[in-house]
């Protein structure tokens, strides 16, 4: 994204946060379309680089990756109709994928880049826990690598208070098994977005995350028996 377009994106999102209503959005429709187009160009760049890390991602288009601005307010006390961020998810299957992916989130003062798998459904979570049960040492090594800890600190996500069903409290990887999400993230400064440096920073973060991503993808896509191979 050109520097002026990056400034436009942050300025637009700041204004939207202060005027989160349909009347304002309708009056600023052209501004929104302009910054959305610029963001799509950035997403195209990140998509190309993410596709090198996982060729399955190359089947996507930028529009397959970006999330809509409209919020689902049906069950939320917050009735603001629009999100105050722009974001994209790079995963095989697109933004609605239940599998792991790389994620970028642009919001003034709150931008970040990361990935993993957020609140997977029960069947996917079961597969991840099964993989940790078998190969927890591998995941532990991945998240303790110096480059990983330097970039992300540690993995994030809500955890169960007690051991998950079928796993003993003294399991060697019980703390990993307690996670309900498996994500990692690193902040992006407004300055890095305005300068355009956030693009390469995001891609480099994807590269650092790749072993973590690969572990989760292996768990999710594991063939449980030979029937699918026949």
C-alpha cells in the first residue's frame, strides 16, 4: 500500500469509530471503497507470500480472505453496525475455513498480525488435542524456539480450568491440552502501517509462525484411518 493510502486507511477507520452509523457510512461510501481497494492490494501481496508457505492458499483470491465490515448485532449489546477494523485471514478454504491460517488485523492503535486457529469446533479441537497427546514435545519445542518467543512471547487462547475429558491431570502436556484456541500474535504499530513497512513485517511473522501453523494443519488434516486413501 502506498503511504498516502495507508494514511487514508487509518484515518478512515478512526473516523468510522467515531461515527459508527449507516448515515455516515452512506455519506462516505466512496472513501470506504477507496480504502477497501487499497487494502485488497495489500492483501494480494500477503496472499502471494503466504501461498509460498502453503501452496493450498494460492487457490484463493484477495476477496476470499478479507472480512466484511458489517457486524452481526443480533445477539450483541453493542449495536454499532460496522467493525472499526479491516482484517484478512489466509487459510486453505478462505476466511470461513475451520483450519489454521495467518491473520492480519488493521485498527488504529490496536493492529496486529498472527495466526493459528481460534475457537475451533469440538471435532477440530479433539484432533488438535489428540496430536498434542501424541506429539506434545514437538509443539513445545516449536513455541519455545527463540525466534518464536521473540516474536510472539507465547501462544494465546482461553484455557479450561480443569483437564479436558480423557486426559489425566498429570499428563506431561496438560497445560497445552487445556487450550481452547491456539493462536499467536505480534503488534503492528500505526507507524509501520502508515509507512507500508507492515507488509513485510506481516510476511516475516507468517514465516516465523510456519512451524506452528504446520503442526496445527497436520493435526486438523490427519487421516484417522486408511479409508480415505483407497
